[in-house]
C-alpha cells in the first residue's frame, strides 16, 4: 500500500513535469503570459502531489499533523 | 516524543531555508531581463538539459522514498541499495549542472556578465550547493546504516536527511518553472 | 596567490583609536587571564560555563556578553555626540570617514549584540522556568547559537586589531556604497560576516524557543495560560525565523557581489539598487519589532506583580502581540517613502504603519488598567516601567507622524527620525532590559540589587534621555539631517547639540551608578527566598537561584497564574524528585563556532586555504557530532 502511494506520486509528478516542459517548448498555445501562469499552476500541483504522496501527509500517525498545540501538553 | 520535537524543529529550519530561496527567486525575477547587452535566458537555456536534470532529481526523490520504506521495514540491505541509487542520481544531476554551467562560461555568459546572469548562477548554484550538502549527508547516513543498528536515533536522523532531499526537489520544481520556464518565456 | 590573502603588516594598528582599542582589549584579556590563572579556574570555566548547555548558564553568559557590547556601543555614542557638539564650522576631532565607521558600528552593535543579547539571555533564563520545563528543546543548538553570536561580536571588534577599517555605510550597509566599487576594503566584509554568524545564532535561538514553547510546556498549560512574557517572546521568535533568513540571503548577495564582482545591486551591468532597499527593510522592519516584543512581555509581568493584580485583558494582550507580529510584515516601505514608489504605494504602507498604533494602544491601556485599583508598589522595576510608558508614548507619536508620507518627506533621514527610533530602542528595549534584569536578578543570582541605587540610576537615565533626545527632535524639524559629521555655525544648531551632549553625560552618570549598584549589591549580598517580589508565575516557585534541574517535579498547571494560586491555596511545590534527564555538556558549540570564525576571518581577508580549513572543520565537527547518540544524562531522584 505504502509502495503504491509512492509510485502514484512518482508517476503523477512525471506527468506534471512533462506537461510543463511541453508547454514551455510550445508556448504558442497559451501565449507567453498564459504559459507562465499554466506552468506555475502545474508546479504548485506537483508540489502538493509530492508533499502528499512522497511524505504521506494524511496519515493520522504523522507527528506533524497531530501538533495538538491547543490542548494540554503532556511531556 | 523526542523524535517528534526534532522533526518539528527541522521543519522550521526548512521553512527558513525556503525563505532564503524565496529571496533568491525574487532577485532572479527582478533581474531576469537585466542582461546588459549580454545573453538572455532564451539565448542560453537548453530545455533538454533542464528536463534531464529534472527527471534525474525527481527519480532520486522517488528512490529516496523507497529507501525510507525499507528503513521502516528494517531491511538494511534494501535501504542501502536505494540510498546508493539516490546518491548516484544526485551526482548525475550535479554533473549535468556542471556541464551546463561550463558551457555558459565557455560562451562568455559568466556570473559577472550581467544582473541576470549573477542572479541565475546564484539561485541555481545555491540549490546545487544544497544538493551537494544533501549528498554528503546521504553518505554519512549510509555509513550509519552500515555501522549501527537501526534504532530510533538513527532512523530519526536519516528521516531528516530524506526530508531535506525531498525539500530540495520541491525547490527544483520551482526553479525549472521560474528560471527555465518563465526565464525563457517572459 | 598570497599565502596571507590581503593581510599585510599595514593591517596592524597604526592610528590612535585602533592602537587605543587594541591596548584596551589586550589589557582586559590579560586581566581576565591572570584572574583565572591565579584562582586556578580555567577548568571550572571550561566545565561549568563554556561547554554548558544549561539555559541558565547560557542566559547568564548572554547577559554578560550583552553588557560588554553595551559599553562598546556607548563609547561609540559618546564619540558621536562629542563630535557633533564641537563640529560647528570645523571638522571636529574625527575625520568624516572615521565618524561614519563609528555610527555604523554603534548601530549594528546595539541592535544585534546588546538588545538581542539581553533578550536572549533573559529568555533563556525565564522561559523554561515560566512554562515548567527544565531546558530548551535543543540544548546543543542553544550553546551553538550563543557561541556563534559571540564569534560575531569578536568579528565586529576585530578590525581594531587587524585591518583598521570598519564599514562606513550605515548599519544596514546600503548599496551601492557598500558594494565593491565604492568600498573595496575589508570594513564592509567584517560587517557582513559578523552579521551572518550572529544572524545564524539568532536563527537557531529563535527556532529553539519556538519549539520549546510549543512542545515543552508543563501539563495543563495551554497556550492561553502562558505568561505574557512567553507569548510576546514567541511572537518575537516567529519574527526572527521569518525575517532573519531574508537578512542572511541579502547580505549573502551583497557579499557574493563584493567577492566575485557580481551585479545584483551595482550601478550598472544590470544591477538594481532599489532591490537592496526592499530586501534589507523586509528584514529590517520585523527586526525592530523583535527588539520590542519581548520587552512588552516583561513589562506585563512586572506591572502585574507590582500591582498585585492579574494582567487586565490577557486575551486582548495576546491578540495585540499577534497583530503587531502580523502587521510588521506589511510596513517595510515606510523606511524609504521618499524613494520614488509613488503616492499609491506610499499610501498603502502609510496606512498599515498607522494601524500598528492600535495594538500598541491596547497594550498601554491594559497596563494602566492593571494598575488601576491594584495594590501598587513602586519597586525599581516599576520605575523603569513608568519611564518606558511615558517614553513609549512620545516615541510612538513621533512614529505615527512619520507614518504619513507627506510628513515623512520633511523629516525622512533627519534627526527627528533618529530621535524617534532611539526613543523606541532606549525607552522600550533598553529600559525593558534594565527592568527585566532588575526584576529577575534575585531569581538569577540569589540576592537583591540595591533598590535605592537602582532608582537613582533610573532618574539619571530618564532625565538624561530627555535632555539628549528632545534637542534631536527639534533639530530634525530645523532641518538637521542624520549622520552629519560637521555643519555650519550659522544654522544655530550647536547649542542644541551641546545640550544633547550634556544629556549623554547624565546618562553616563546613570551607568556609573548602575556599576556602583552592582558592586554594592554583591558586597552586601544576602540570600533571598525564591519569591522576593510576591510573584504570580512559576519561576518564583523555585529557589533563588533554581537548582540545575529547575523543577524537582514538573508541575501541573490549572490557571494563568499557577504560583499565585498555589500560594492562595497554601500549597507548596513538591520536593520529591522524579527521574530527571538532562543534556550533557559539550564543547562542540565552541568548536563549530571557532571554525566558523576562522572561515569568516579568512573570507574577509581572502586567505583561501584558511577558508577551506575553516569550512572543513565545521563539516567535520557536525559529522562527528551526528554519530554521538548519547548526549543525555539521567539523574535519578535523590
């Protein structure tokens, strides 16, 4: 299961990367400014994909998620 | 849990590193058209190089996750194998970047030539320096896995190394988008 | 390539002030060395202090360091005042370049080493005690951060001995004056690397305090039960970790430009000087709030204790601190309204700058309302508080005046600005440091500071401050700009400058009285209880000074004023000790800082082999340290 998540993340990032490069290589479709906006959006999406799938960020056991900063802290 | 505290602290450090990169990005964006008669991004950048570098780093980030999976399953041999693969991919990335830089310098597009080139080399170079540091850290981690039992302190330190490596790939996503993308288009 | 880089025999002292400073530094080191040798305390120094990771020890060292740097900064200030008082229609006793170096170092030392040193010192001591913890989250980083700051302090003074020139660019080293073309010497490099090292130290400290406050509070202490000193320190540290990386990156760019002849901020080749202004003030503005937020928290503690009343409006105080933190990111352009951004941009920043008055006002009213109907005792910390309140009002109003761009066009970079920000740093930060040190002195050292001398010192400081700075407000309106090394007598400014000089003489007397106070207090010291002021927060529940483990048993907290409640219920802190785990001493903070110092020195002087040696040393230390998994020691309950 863990392995599958990471493979999904890898393949997803690969697709997003290739898409971005394709857009850069052929800027005629969206125009210069449009392409830049599009690749920025792709970059943010890829960042989220990597963050979630590579670092497994929705797992309840993840310590970062469960900061509990507003509740009494026991050492 | 002590490990939790250290990871939290490491995240905060990563945020500060991100802010340093943000300043370098901002500098690049402000200066990227200040070519002072010299070559611009459009003249210099090769998308093939950038794509190759991106794919190498992305794959290394993936193999790093595979190494971490093996560490959690206490498979020392698997962990060492995947970390070595990650290391080799990281070195390949640096070699490509080195070649790219050498070609630019050879063509007269040196660091000193213009505001654009100063900001380009600084941003990408700083990233490259971070990658080198990450590779050194990876070597130390490899030693650790080889020499010591895989107990909590070791796993915690190796996990932070992996976080660092992923962080560098995140930054690279934005480098190829802003520098090689925006730098050639706008 | 020269083996010694740019170093030559010429770099050694050969002017009156470099010789004088070198001799003074040498004498001080000699005296310290002789004292330590005679009392055979070198081992004690190493084991008990230099390698310690105990935040109490590190805190004390920070305060001593800040005090030493304070004297250096005050000498700079006195030299500036003297020059300006006599330099009507004459060059005075300082050359223009020397004068510029003095005000540059005065600013950097006071901001980076004195104020932050005092605050980090007090925070190290008091925050763990107030949240019921034994140590910070990362004891090693605490030690490392301290030594990096010290090394930065050494670098900023090293030019006296080697190099003879410091930066003459003003404390934020504006380009292109600080660039290679106009300042090819070592002065600016000394400044840059001093700031880089101490900035790194501050960053590590900020990180440490945030994780400590978020993760290591005693059971039952929710965020909304934390003392206000902890809250404002948290906000200040959030500013540290978000603003200092900007300083690191910006000074890195400046250094790269100087070292490799690059073009970020140069006047040609595609550089952009306005970018430096934006970057440096994006750091610079949050920095000044870092200088005041911890002080605000200290004042809250002091007012509450000496009014024997809960702080009024705790929630609004927390909101005010958070609002100040948030707003401080949105105002940086007010440092350069006059530099052509246009009316629209200026208006935005002007309005947001004025908004900061609101949370500041909230705090002032809350302090006053805390005193209202309380049983107010005017011990010396309260003197500093009342002095702060009055001074803060005046300085704050001056700030609001300048927040309006049209008004600022008249007074930008005039002495009015100087008067405003000195009112803030002296009235808020320095008075706060004095108030905090006076308030917590018995906790830290186990005996009280002489109250009478403390109050006398306050009066000299307070009156001296106004005698010094009111003339500057007036001079600003009269058109006197900042950083003037001489001026025409026909301006009729000289009488005001002379009055100002009288003011610093009065302040000087105040400082002398503080020194006497310290000596008298040490001589006549009597051990005090853990609670000499009838305090309300947890630090007063320990002995004075506390045991090395702070608390025998980590308390469980049920309210905002846990110690006050304990006293009302007649409870005593448990004496039984549970198992205590503490961090061991380590010399690595020193070693890494030492190698960093070598590398930085080598960078300034372009001694390439030494740069490599320094960097390799740092890396080797870090790797060796990473293999040491046993840095903690267990003390069982005895």
